[in-house]
């Protein structure tokens, strides 16, 4: 009964927060946290005014989040837009906060989610998208993590692997263009790589630098996305590429391969190719094989299908994609596709000359795109193929 009441009150609580000055996304996050708090508290202490209680708690959650966001932005403002090469010149307490949030009492996945929310400044929706889970599932995970550490002294730091995972996800969110956190993630990863003897810290730093080196070429003047194959390689930052490759080579020489080193090796092969035609796709497929072996990640398997399509032709890529779909159905019973699955299928069908299927899949991928820039890019590709078909 409480759950039905909560659902009925949610729209009016959102409206009240909006009138008080909360933007819709922040209000949604605050109301969601208030609803979770209600489900925890109401069975023992049902308020006389449920709506008033929700408004009060949601507004407090919103103010807490706004203060955390302001503090995070102040930290970012102290950092130059582009990360300077070489060791980090100064150390603040931000990295220590990452370690403390990655508390040993939490599971790694809960620690990552809590740190991204509390220190990284990401929204529940952004974190859920990174983990490929529904937003409600992630909200519950974060709420459980908060309850777990509520009565615990945060004086025992978590492990390096968890902090690396958090920094990687923060960088990815910043690199996507939704939130500019990439430079801050690089700065903190430089500190971590200098402070710990861990080849994956170096691998992650190399990966970030190699991706960040291409940032200026990733968007056109109008803000639209530019695919890797169409980027102006003259706009890539050769200094960051050289630094990233040097750090990666030193890490690989230690013969303790991890997923970030494998990803950095793939990025280095892209960065080292003078033109897209000269890309060593055979070696990229081999590195994706290593990455899949290390992680069994569905995203890595999807990217491997693209690489196979480049190395051995689009039909080989489509076969790899079909094998991925078959294994997904066997594992889950329903074969839920990973994000960008339709976009990859569309690209491979386009290269194979099946423009009708490619256009349909691009349009389908656009409907599921995680951000506006990607949606517009996929929509334009679908329109371009449809125009070609009807000439």
C-alpha cells in the first residue's frame, strides 16, 4: 500500500521541488532517494503527512547533492582544462576520498557506485548507464551502500583495483561529453600511478592519455560526433600519444597484463596508424581476444566484432556478432543486447552493402542512444543511407 501511495505522490513532489528551483534531473535523483528512505522508514514510523514528509526529505537530499556538486566543481576549477604532462605537481585529498569510499565493508560494485555518486559527482542515471543496469537497480545499490557505511568509521582505505575502476568510469563519463570530468580523472590517475606500484594504474593512465589525445577531433564545429575513421588525425595531440605509449610500454614490460593495459594497447594501435587504412586490425583483434579473456565483457565482445569486420571483412564481423547474440541468449535465456549493439550491426550491414537493413538498424540505435549527440549522429547516418537507396 505504501508503494502505491509513494507512486501517486511522486509527480506532485517533483513539481514542488521544481518550483523551489531544482532542475528536473536533480529533482528526480532527490525524489528517488527520498522514496527509498520512505520504504526504509515508513514501516516503523508512518508520517501523518506523507506528502509533506517526502517534500522535506527530497529537498534536503537535493540541497546535499547541490552542495556536493558545488564542491566538486570548485575542485575541477583548480585544474587546467588539459592535463599537463609529467607527474602531478600537487596532491590534494580527493584521491584519499576515493580510497575511503572504496571501504572494505562494501562489495567492489557497491563501493564503485557509492564513490561515483558521493565523490565523482555522477547522477544515478549516469552510473546505471555505465553498469548496464536499470536506474532503479542502481539507486537501490547506492542506498544499500550508504546504509552499510552509515555507522562505520571511514578510516580503512579500499583496494587499488576498486579505485581504478571508479577513475575509469569517471573518465568515461567525462569523455562522453555529458560531464567534463576527463581532465580531473587523469589528474587523479597520475597521482595514483606515482604513488602505487601497480601496472594497471599505469595501464589506466596510458589508456586515458591515448583517448584524451583524440578529444579535439571527436566533434565537429557544430557539436556533432566525428567517428574515429573520419577524424582529422592532424588534430590529435601527439605529445599525449607519445606519453601514453611510453607509459604503456613500461607497464607491459612487467608482464602482468590487465584489462586497462589491453585496452590501452588497442588505443595505441589506433593512435599509431597514420591513416585509418593503415590500422593494424589483425593485431587489434588479438588484443580484443586478450581483453575478452580477462573480462568476459559483453562490450569488449561487441567491439571485437567490429575489429573482426575490419580485419576479415563485414560478413566475418556479422558472424562474430551473431555468435555473441547466441552466447547471450544461452547465458540469460532472453538475449538482452548491450548498448550500441544495433549501431554495430548497422555499421557492418552498411559495409556489406545491405543499406536497407543498415538504415533500419541505425534508426533503432538512435532511439536507444545514451546522449543527444550520439542520437543525432545515428539519425543522420540512417537518413543518409535512405537517401542513397532512393536515388
